[in-house]
C-alpha cells in the first residue's frame, strides 16, 4: 500500500465507523421491535367467579349458557336489609341489593399453604384466593409449583379493595394484631405468592381501580418481553366483604338499583359490583 492509499484509508475510517455504528443501531432496533411483538403463551389458568365458576371450564360453560350470576347480597357478606334503602340519599344506606358473589370464600386450607390458623384470621380473603388460584394455574400448566424455587418467575397482581381491613377495624382497635398489616397490604398480596414459591422475578401489586387486572397482564407481558422474567403469574382479585364501598358508590350515583349494567343504552343507570379471582 502506497502513501496515497494509506492516507485515503485513514480518511475513510470515520465514515466506516459511522456506517458500522448505524448498522449496529439498526440491528438493535430490529431486535427491540421483534422483542416487543414477541407472542406470549398462556400455559395455565385458574379462576373463581360468581355463579359457582371455580374452573375455566365452568366459567366458559356459564358464558355459553348465558347464565345470570347476579344475586342479592348473601348473608355471609352483610345483612342487606340493614343497609338497603331505595332512597340513595338515605344516610348509611345503599340503593341496590345486588352483586356478583363467589361461593365459599371463607374456606381456606391453612396447612397446605403453611399459614397458621391465627394468622389466617387477619388474612384478607383476597390473598387467600390469590394463593389458591395461582397454585391451580401452575398445576393446570403442568408445572410443579414446588420446582419453581429460585426461578426468574414474576408475579403481577391487580388488587384495589380493602374491605376486609374495614371489617376488622369496625370491630374495634382491639382486633389489631401482628398479622393485620401483612394480611391486608396489597404489596403483600403479590409478595406472599413469591415468598411461598421462592420466586426471584419481579413481584408487584397494581391498583388502577377497575383496570387493575388488565394492567397487571400488560406489565407481565412487558416484563417477559424485556427478559426480566421467563415465567409470569398475572391476574387480579376482588372480594366484596364490607358494605362501606357500596354505600359510598351509591352516594356517588354509580350503582344500578336493579343490579344490571346497561352499557351504551339510553336506560343505563349505573353498574353492578362483582367479585372474582383469576
């Protein structure tokens, strides 16, 4: 190589570096775009819904048959006759008698999950449901939950109700024990699942009101695509245990008196509250 060629090559070095940098940037951008569209496989599901739908198959059958799962408030939630008044302005009353309620939410296998009966008294049924349904979802996926210890598995939970805390505190501050905080904290709802299974991935609770479960699914898929975890438990829970929130929603004119949502209809007069976990 003569001197002129050497000079020419040296002059081209900045251009070659720039071209290489552009190619690298384009390659990274393509990887990012492909990663952001990567399909996510749903490999297992578990659920509890009104109408006795305690499995995905039962829930699908309920939908196929057009079953109306809305009922009057059951006595194991609150005495509806005590709190109902057709006049929404009546103090301390709600203007609807209806809702969607799960069955037997008070039942829980304390020994199976290694939680003492004493601690369970202060454990929000929403946390109990999340433990049960998460375990069922993993079993249905063909994964042994006990073999996930130490894995990069994430937990994303949509949860916004604090009815159980309200119910305990209405009985007096004497009912506050060492387990009230962890048993009712939304953050502990996701953390308890991660702790029970020994999971090392992201673990978080989301409260964006009615969209909490939807956002938890979004965050789970984003986390999977960003390689923050390689498996994710994602979903949400809601249980109606105390009349307080329903009274508040009635005062705000949010609840339909007949317990029926009439979406996009001229007769729409509010929504009906419902429970569920999935």
